C-alpha cells in the first residue's frame, strides 16, 4: 500500500462516510507547473484517467518513514490579492524547485486548527503531525533531483502562523500585503471562496466575532476585519526569521532579495525567466496576459463602504505594519553598513 | 519489573513532535495516543530493544529524578502501553 503511494499526492483533505482523511491522486509525470496546485490537479484529471483513492490520516505517519522528501525552504504568507502568486511563480522558476501553491490539503488541515482543535489539546498535536506529514508527502522527490520546497499558503492560514512555525521553527517566512482599500476592492470585484465560505468559523476566529455575527457582516466589513487581523498578526509576530513585504515594493530585484532570504540564488537564466514572469498576469495558466498596474484604478473605484470599513478595521493595523517593515528595513540597512 | 522483553507492536507507528513529545497511532484500531516526553523516551527505548531497567537507567542519568520515582513512572507508562496493546512480548 505505502509503496503504491510513491508518486501519488494528497490533493485534498476530505471526509468520506464520516471518516476524515485525504484524497490522493496519481501524479506521476505531472510537474506542479501551474500558478495554483488545483490548476495542476485539474490538468492531470483532464489529461487522462488518473488513479484516485481515499486514505485516513494515519498513512501520513507511515509515509514519513519511507518517502524521500524535500525540507521546506521558504513559506509565503499573504493578505490576498497582493502579488503572492507572482512570488510563487518566481520560486517555481528556480531549477529543481517544488512550489505548493495553496494546496487544499495543507490549508484545510490548517483550518482544522481553528475548527477542531483546542489550544494545547491532543488534536492540536495530531493536526500538527498530519500537517507535517501532508507537506512531506507533497514535497516528495518524484523526479529525484528536487532541492527546494516552497509553500504558498492560502491567506487565512496566516492566522495560524504560530502553530505552523512550531512545526517548522527554522523555515524563513514572508508576509506579503497590500494597501487595504486596494485589497478590498479587488476582493469585492472578484469575490474569493474564502470570503463566502458557508462555514464561518475560520473567518469568525480571525476577526474575533461569533460565527453568527460573521455570517451577517457585509463582505466589505468581513474583508476589512480579516485584513486588519492579518496585518496585526504580522506586526506582532514578524521576527528576524521573517520578512515583511508590501505589494508596492515588488520588482525583480526585490524578488531576487526574497529568494536570497530563502537562501536560494537563481542563475542569470532563471532571473530572466522571473523578469519575464513579472510582466504578465501571474494567476493565469498560459502566462500570456500582460500585467497592468492597477493600484490607482482600485483606489478610484473604492466605494464609500469600502473606505469606511478599511478606515474602521484595517488602515491603522496596516500603518503599524508599514512602520515595522520600514524600521526593520532600516535596521537591515544599518547592519549592512 | 516483569516487562523487560517488550517491543513496540508492528501495527503501531510513532512520530516525534515538538521537541520531545510524540504521537502513536495504532493502525489496527485507528486510535491515536499523545505521548509526553517521558513516555516518548520509554517508547524509543523499547524500539531500540532496551529493557525497562535500561530505560530507567537512561532516565535517571539524563533527568533529575530519583530512581524509585523513575521506576514507578516507567512502569506505569509500560503498563499503559500493554493495556492498549501497543507493545508485545519479543
């Protein structure tokens, strides 16, 4: 059974007949080339009849002993709609890299820290072990030459950064964020699944309200409160093992700096690929749609409600986070001089 | 100490977590067990083929604990392993 799972990846965390576990898919010969993990899974499904199976979580503990896997090199967290996919794509441009971009099995297990695991309880330890196991399984060496493993998490997963860094205390992490008004406008224009999930427990936990209260908030308020909470978490927990990055800083040299922070040093050819990638829309699979800067347009499009909610819930945490980022940049500059 | 030849069951998988603690899963029953640091030391000792007396010696050598207390603690942990059928005779 375990040997048979080599080359298979846990593509989702699911509950089957009341049994929580993982849905696996035969991904032999499939590179994780798309901007999002789910896009790769969709391609694999479309190409031919890929084998699928369900297992309970205990398989992960057994696989940890037999699968050769890459240790995580860098974590990308973000506040949504702020350039994190561009960064993930840049990591993917580095040879021998595996990039897990919002893999559902990872982010759903992290969500269970909120929905099913009391602080310090047995389940918290269990989900931590499962999360480590899922990453080990997803980071397996399927070609044999993989060296770097990067994980880009879904935005809500950042709320569990303390639990994640308990599992991987030495892995450097980055928090990417953007001006709250621009972020809210983007999320209102194309509403993401995390903002309209029927199960409000995750957002309720992040925003500090009850599930009932969360379910009646406007999307603008829910988004603004979530952003404020994520900014505050980053402000509180950013350390010397982490990097704060604003969307408005993103450029090819800054991306190179991020990779260097992850202790990866791309070749000239790889940097050329990254530079080309920064000129196109990062989430689109074909990579042919030209990227158009839209910060000003988003500011202009913001409704009164967006501005009010941003002012109430997100702008002050954003300002404090910016202050911390600038101070830490100054410290880095001083330490270099 | 009567349980000197116990070994972990082949149906049990152990994994480290958070420094010294650990999780055991019984693959037959699908039950999970959380082990504290001492219980994990005992489990690893059994995995390495040590007797209970040898495990007690390891613990008293590495932790500030009286031998009598270490014996009681290790025996209680081993008894629990046996109760839950996580270990068996060699």
